[in-house]
C-alpha cells in the first residue's frame, strides 16, 4: 500500500466516475482502489486499467483512501494523473 504517492501527487481525481474517466482518457498514471468497495463498483475501473496498462494498488479501506485524498468522506477509487 503506497498511499504516499497519492498524498504527494500534484494532480489526482477521487471517486469511481472520475477515476474511470481519467483511465479511459489515458490521463491516469496509477489507480488506487479500496479493498472493501463492492466488486460491481470496481469492475469497470479494473477492466479499464487492464486495457490501458495502468498499475492498480489496493488500499485496505474506503475510509483510508478518502483520508489519503484529503476528503472527509469514504472513497472507493482514486487516480494519480499524468503531468500535463
């Protein structure tokens, strides 16, 4: 679990919809998914990551991922974005 990459990233997106969009657009360099998120929620993101060869890191919980993103709510997924 390398949440430091997320905590120190200049640009990132949080949430399943924004993460999926970033991966599909080729803008994500790394994706983080919560281990306690529902499979049906993560399945499209994991499939897109496999297709685009984006590395995926699993985080123990949605709470931990939300905190790493600096938000006060839980997060199922987040993506570090490539530099512009």
